[in-house]
């Protein structure tokens, strides 16, 4: 939503917003761009507002949504608003269960380095862009589109990348059907990461650690070449790519911050850190990003953690991130810990408790990781562990 707000403001719209949590880094940045932010109590919605844009997460009882209905203000879904904003460009849409933000950033970086000057709208902040949006005046736009609520169908892109598909928000077969229907209408190049790679291209260089990021880089490279980029220039661009915030983002010497929140992302992160530190311990703290997702993913999370966490490693589990609303709170991280091998995981009650435990055992582990989605304070824990400013 913040990336959409920045995009619309840059295109000349007067934008305001509402959030349950004010004063965060993201909110301060929006306000610095002239985007006024209100508490999520409906006070920001009055008769002067022309349109209210919502995400799928907004409940029908949300005060702002109720105010919009009372004033007769049109309500538009986030995906429809973004699709409309990008309507004048050749859109390259990046979809998939995992890796969307990284591939979107890599492709945008390559196109920019090759002179295409794309407009890019990402779901994560990109180091070189100092935000989630890259403004460009070229004919192409690159955007991450979301499968979690199937809102990707609002987009009708010129070209598309599917990074992969796995059971996350939906069973895998259902997710595959959604992606198949999405790319069926695409007239330009389609790079489908679910299929074996027949390009014959060598894996590019990539500054981001992990085999999964080399695979992401290859997807971005294949699309860049399909759009007309020079291969040597594209490979040089990838080698110089500065990375994506909260995607194996390194703090200091041995602390990493990662958005990993489902079994596939967590497995890839843990394997990448293990390969960087063979035979040496990794300690990671994870906060589940919601009660519903934790309940849905529980069997796969148990299998995954039991598989990847070695005897020399340690997993710290924070309580589920609670964003309010009407969630069923009858499950929590301790239920996950109970299903794991003895001694593999430890539940901690707060970020402070996680810091104290990890800081006291610096000599026991070669690398530390902070992972999870939604909680805006997770990066500050990584910075604190590394002794740097966030």
C-alpha cells in the first residue's frame, strides 16, 4: 500500500492514508513526501475524498471503509488502482509464491542499467532505490503482483514472470491454476519458473547469497534478454545489484535480516546461511506473521524446521504478530515448538528477550538471522544485534 501511495503521488494525485500504527519509518517517509497519514479510525475520510483504496486485509467493519460508504465514496481494491496507474506502460508483471520482490528488483535494476528507464513498483524496499518504487519515464513498467488474494487477475501485462508455485495461501494445484490463467492472456514474453529452464544460459553472478537468489537472478536475466537487453550489460548489472531490504540483508559482520515467513522461504534462508557456515551454528529468531497462516502452515513448518535446523543451530520463536482485528487467537508459537525435535527451538516473549538471549551467546554461533513478515520492528532487532543504526 505504501508503494502504491508513493506511485500515485508521483503521478500527480493528492494522496492521504490511514494506518493502525503511526510513527514508523515507512509512515515518516510517506509524510516527508506530503502524504498525510491519519489514525485508522475513519477521521481521514470525509466528503473531500474522491476515492478510497483498500487492500484485502481491510475488514468490512473498518472505520475508514464505513466512512467511505456513508459519504458515498467509491472504494477500489489496491490491485485495481495499481493496474490503472500503470496502464500507460508496457507492464512486466512478476508473480509467484516466493522470490517476487527480489526478481522484480533485479529486473528493474537490469532494465535501468541497460537504458530502459523503467517505472518499478515493488513489494519490498530496494537498497539502490531507497524505497520500493523506482521512477522512470521509459515505456516499460515492472511490478510485483500478488497471488495471496488472487488480485493479480486485475493486471493485463505485456509480459510476465512466474517465479515458482507452492502451497502457501492456497493448495499448490489451485495456485497453479491461478498462474496458468494469468499467463494465458499475456501477449509478450513469459518466463515460467515452474518449468525446466531451456534457455541454456549460465547462472549469473549474484551478490545476494543462496542458490535461490541465483535462481531469481536467472529469471530476471531471461526476461531482460527477452525484452532486448544486451547480455553482457545485463550480467554486469546483476553483479552490481545492491540487494533488497529484508531479503538476506546483511547487518555488520554476521547478522542477517530476512522477510522469510513461509516454509519455502524459511528453508531457503536457513540453507543459504548453513552453506555460508558449514559445520558452524546458525541462530535465527522467527515471528509468525498471523494466526491463520500459522495454523495453515503448521504441518509444513514442523517438517521444514525439523529438516533444516542442525544440532549446532538454534531456532527462537517469538509470539505471533498480532495486528488486531477478529483473528482466531487459539494458536501460537508454543504449539509449533511442541511439534519440533527436543531442544531445537526456544520460545521467547519479546524482541528484547530475543536480543538478550542471542547477545549472550555471540560466541556460540557463526551467524544470526532475524526473520518474519509484517512486524515493522524486526529490522531494528537485526541492527541492534549488529551494533548498527537501523
